[in-house]
């Protein structure tokens, strides 16, 4: 149940959880393709990992045709992880662009990734989608985001049935410490402090901890249709 000699694709692999998963997969002996919108970030991530087992391919996962062409280029592989997302939160009174952003930047990119990846996936392989613990314990001001995460978790179950024997699971993390810049960094720090009060473990998570869950879902050959919640006890606290 290891990744040695397996071929792994991570859409959103240049930073955060995706980058941590790429690092961990390489340590286990996998060849990894990381994809993302920024060529500069991809090359930086590849240099940090420092392995000839890593390939970087630029991809805007919000564009269906780009996703299709991406997987045609990748060809056959074993495991997929889709953490790459871009969205804005807002209350039910928000403009339609904000309301739609979660689905356009997080749900549909993963949906189409699976659609175009599945013909190339090994029948003994797997897919890990990413939602978020907001699906189970939403806070004020994020109705469409909560709905999006719930939809991804339902999608994972449906795809586990439809694509069997390919396994499909979902990882649903809580708040994770990631690098941000400028004003976004200051807001993130405030969010970290608030999250500590809302979860049982009293701290935010690290990308490596979520990557550990992803590797479990890739390598445990009897797990499918499941959602893991590595959230420090957020959803029940």
C-alpha cells in the first residue's frame, strides 16, 4: 500500500496542501505531475522538491477545454488529487458573482477533472477530491461555500459507484496554516486565532497533516465513497 513507481497527478500542487501531498508522494517513490495556473509558482515548487520525478504543467482548472487537453497530454496514471480552488465567500445577499464563485472555482473544476481524467486512470487507481469542514459546520456568511463543499462530498459518493473499481474519496480539512501575503495574511492570522477556539485540539492544521490523509486515501485499497475530516475536531466541538 505504497506509491512506489506510481504516477500521481495533483491539480493545485504548487502550494499548500497540494504541494505537501506532492512532497510526500515523491518520498514514497511516486512520479508526480503538479498543475496550476502560475508557471512561476510551479517551477518554484518543483525546485524546492528537487526531484527529477516531478513534472510541472501550467493549467487553468476553471477552463474545461484546458482540463481536457491537460489529461490528453498526461496520459495514463494512477492517482489524482484536486485541491486547486479559487473562490470568494459571501452571505446570501451577495452579488451573483460571489455566490457562484465557489461552484465555478471549486466544484466544477473538480467535476471536469474527474470527467477527463477517468479514461486515463488505472483501474486499480483512485481519486481524492477536496471539500472542507464548512460543509458540516457552516459559519455565518458563507451559504454558497457550504453548499459547494456538501456537493463535492455527495459527488465523491456518486463517483465511487459510477467509476468502480476506481476508488473515489473526499478529504474535508478544517483551517490549515498556509502562506498568504499582505492584507490576506493579516486576515488569515485572525482566522487562525478564531479557529483555535472552535476545534477540540485548539490549533490550526498543517498542510502535511492533510497530505497524510490524502496518501491514506490513495493507498488504502478498500476505502471508497468516504469523506475524511482531518479538522482537529472542528465539526463536533
